[in-house]
C-alpha cells in the first residue's frame, strides 16, 4: 500500500511529431531533462505545470504535467491511461 506523500512523480503529456503520450516521470528525471534554465510554474493547487524541454536530438517537447503526491490519482482531475509507456 502506498503511503501518501512518499511516491512523487509527474504524469507528463508529451506532444511530438509522432503523436501524443502520457508518461510517468519523476521530479528528479524531469529536472535532468531540462537543459536550459527554466522555471516550472505550478498552479495554485500545486497540481499542474507547463514547461518546455529541448533534448539532444533537437526535438522540442511541450510538457503539460500533473503532480501527484502519492494519493489516488483520480483526485488530481487528470485521467491516466490504462497502460504506462
């Protein structure tokens, strides 16, 4: 059983030329992918953020992320897919 506030991650909606996916990504991994100085803007409920990532293959991905604090993801207002990529 998960303990609230212990497992923290982003569920990121990635839009790229090949289509759109929703993937889980940890806060630490997200910070490693940001290669330019960036400010992640959180909404008043600290549940969503938007930022841009440029990776080494020169693809620009626009991420719309939902933040979960280990509680039931249904409480976030974002519908997660049945399968994780």
